[in-house]
C-alpha cells in the first residue's frame, strides 16, 4: 500500500472513474448540505431562504413536504431550518472554488447554483470517498501488514460507493473521510500519546463532529485507549524515557487534546448559533432523538431496513472485528479490536436513537457509512485469520456475493425496480442474482452514456 506505484495506480484509477459521478442534486438532504456552502460563500450569512427557493422553483425538490419544511418552517430565531451540519460544505469548499473558476471560464452563470458548482461538489464527494479508502487501507496495513483488498471490497460492497458516485450531494462520503482520518491519526499517535499527537487527534475528532455531529460518539474508542495507556501500560506500548514522561504528562496531553477538539468543534457551535440562536440543534431535530436508543437492534437486524440486510458485508466485517478481539495473537491488536467493536456499538446506539432510524426512502443504512474504516479493519482481520485454502476461497466467495448484492441493490434503487421504502428480500434477491447479471453490461453503458434516463423513473 505504501508503494509509490500502487498509490499512483489508485489515483489514476480514481480519475478514470470520475465520469461515473452523478453531477446533480435531487434530495432535500443534498440541498441542505449545498445550501450551507452557497449561502456562506455568496451571501455571507446562514439564511437559506433564497437557496431553498431556487431549488424549489427549479424543480429539484418541488414538493409540498419540501415547501412546508424548508420554505415555511422556521427556527427559534426565525431562520429557515437546516438539519445538515456545515462540515461537508467546509470540505467541499476547494472544489466549489474550482467550480467558480470553471463557471467564469465557460460563461456559465457565476451564481453558485449553476452546473459547474454542483459538478465540482459531486466530484469532491468522490474524492473524499477515495481518501477514506486510502486512509482505511493504511490503518489496516498498520495493524496487519495489508489492507488494500479489504478497503476496495468495503468500498464496493457498502453504500459508500452509492454516496460517492450516485448521490454525492449527501454528506456521507465526507463523513467517511473524517472518521477515516480520525482512525488513521489515532493509530499513528497512540504509541506514545505525545502532546502533538493529542492535538492532531483532537482536531480530527472535532472535524468528525463538524461533518456529522452524531459521529462524535466514536471518540469513545481512542479516549479509552488513552486512559489505558497511562493506567496500565503494556510491553507493546512502552512509555518514552524522555522527560515528558513525568507524572503530570497525562494531564497535559489530555488538556491539549481536549482544547484542540473544542477549537475544531467551535465552527459547529457557531453554525448552530447562527441558525438556531443557541449552541445546539434546532428543537425540531432534538425532539426526534430518544437517547434510550429503542431502535438500536432494529437498525442492525431488521429485515426490511437493517444494516445487515442492506449490507451483509458489514456483518462479515464486524465478525472480523470479533475475531480480532478474541483470537489475535497480539494483545494490543485484541484491545484495538475490542475498542472498534465499542465504536460500532456507539454508532448503532446513535442511529437507533433517531426517530427516523429506518431511513426509509434512502439507499441503505446510510448513517453507517461513517464507520467505513472500522469495517475495513474488520475485513482485513478476517483475511489475516483465514489462511487455509478452502476456507479462504469460501470467504472470498462470500465477499464477492456481498459486493454483488450491494451493486444489485444500487441498480434496483436507481431503476426504481424495488420498493425504495424498504427491502423485500426475496424479490431483491431474484432481481440481483437472476436478472441483473444478464442486464448489467447494458445498464452500465446506459449509466455512462445516458445518465438522465435513470432520473425520476416510475416504479417498475
């Protein structure tokens, strides 16, 4: 993975996939994320009235529900509501600037709305998904000596590929990148827990929360790792003999990391205040949360909406984390596996606390795209453990089937050949494994050459 030729080859492969990126917005969530970017850059405010009105009038989301939610409803201080955070907009900003240059150069309207801006943001999401894959592979390689195969499998076998290429206007690719960066930094700094390392981890943790606030619960893993390092050091985690190992050092490191986290979190709090008049989400969003997590199990196991039904490769990867936790020969790797399982549980807890836990109408359990690096590590752990010829071939066959299942569901969802509100497993399986293999070449060509023919198709 560290080979320069490998990285250059991956970069070239990514560039070749850019024509597959869908350069449009179509869902209200995408409009909310984009509205942050356009409003801050062009209007210098957090008032989204004109952004919402533009997309409503343009027919992007011309529905009564959209009008009531975004053009009639207001926050506590009279602003238009925006349930999205501004973190994805921050990450998209360099690409948005490129879109502005392209608009000026081509004569397209330089108004922040025209096609060059939307195309640039869409390609930005694909880029961050690509970085998430690279960072996740590097994290797995640090633990097992390999990770690229697992990373590519997770990219193709989970909704990440959908939200990078088919619906890139959502913030999920940016979320996967932020969490992958956080995990990558954690695994690099945890050997010594220096002040500089804690600052880097704190900043990446704040970015993670800024992109998607519920992901903040994922900091539980590194936090416990830090506590264990100082309370019960192990031979695999030696303390530095330098003067910095004085008894006060843990507090200095903890304070430095916490301050860095708060600095990186400040833009999220400022954006809350600008829209809602207080340092928190709007009351409408807060009422949708039940922190007893009544749906924590359903969000994983429900046969119509659950993560494992939509994305069985996630189950395979989580089994890999269990194997890593229970069977790894290295004590430290076992500990990391346990922490990553806890982080997965934290994500299930936050997703199961939302009233709209089923995310009906969306592709897959999209909130779990954030745990991409954890799934990559789990699958890499399984690849490491399963060495015998036939078990390994069986594992590869299962992974291949899981990837095809995900691609088949993407095709059905895009063609409107499935109930987009829920899975019907028998019908979905029949189409995926019996019908789509014969249709796949024609569909792929149509996707690349006549993308708009997939838009707003009637139920088939």
